[in-house]
C-alpha cells in the first residue's frame, strides 16, 4: 500500500507558466482534497471532491482548477502561476463514514512549489 | 467565522517531562475536532477525532480531551521521537475545515 502519493515533489515555475500536480491514492477512498500550507497560516483547503467526476471549492480556490476523472486520482492545475502561489501543496484522501467530510484524512508527502 | 488558536507556538520539553498543548476554538455547531502530527518535510498524520465535550481519546503517550471551548493534547513522559508539530483542526455546521497554525514540540534527552 503506497497510501497517498504526489507528483512532483519539487517544482520551480516562472510567473505565467502552467502546471498540473498529480495526486494518487490506492485506498479506494471516496473523498480527496487539495491544501496549501504557508508559514504562519496553517493548512487551507483549495478544492475537494466527494467522488469520481465531482469537485467543489474550498477556502482558497482562486487561481486553481481541479479534476477527478478517476476515483484514485485528483489533479490540481495552475493555469497562470503567480508568486503568491508559492507554497507547499498537500493532497489528502478519506473514507466515507460517521465523520462525514473531513473524516480521518491521509495526507501525501507534499509538493514544494516556487513561482519566480 | 470558525477560528482555531493553538498555544504555545513552540514548546521544548525534556524527556519524561509531561505537558499539554492547547487548542482554543470558536465554531458554529461543532461536528468534529481533529488532532494531527506533522514531521518536518512530511504531510500531517492523523491522531484523533473528538466529537463532543467531555470526550477523551488516548494513543500511547498522547491523550486528547475536549471541552466546549478548548481541546488539550496531553503528552505524558514524552520521548524525543514525539518531537513534531501538532495541528488542531475543526469543522462545524458550515462544513468548512479550519486548521490552527500548530505547536512545534521539541523533546530533548
């Protein structure tokens, strides 16, 4: 069991460039999430998905798009990167259960993105 | 608006020196309060979920408790391997998830 994996681990972009971050989970979880973590601000939810083919906005969705074409994958896209998007990005997944959305989440190792 | 405040920001303990981390919160209709551990350069690792005031959960040297305004993470006789950042998060009737900024714990020999 690999759990939650993220690709790439590090990336440097120039302002205006685009990229896609890939998240994959092998636990058959219904729910998946994308967060960003910035110093002094805590983790903030960007987008989430409650199942294949569905996505929803979180707290800070502007400048990002997501897709969940397959249950095991959740993609985060930056169409035109800005320096404000320099951050560490974490993907997470969770199972359905009594806790509902935000039930015990399993996090990936993160992607460190720098936008120059 | 839901709010989570963790204190202290950083805590240094000697091995065996028990202490508590605090998570103060305001929320409309608490649905769950979560504790995570995060090691440097890694993603958070789930520890506990608490649902209602008075609830307690334990795991090895860690015990989480919940009141109507605060949650505490008690660390009994910590070891160096307990060094990490501990994150508190909650969700309420607004179905948002709000994380605190964490407490950095260092346990020395």
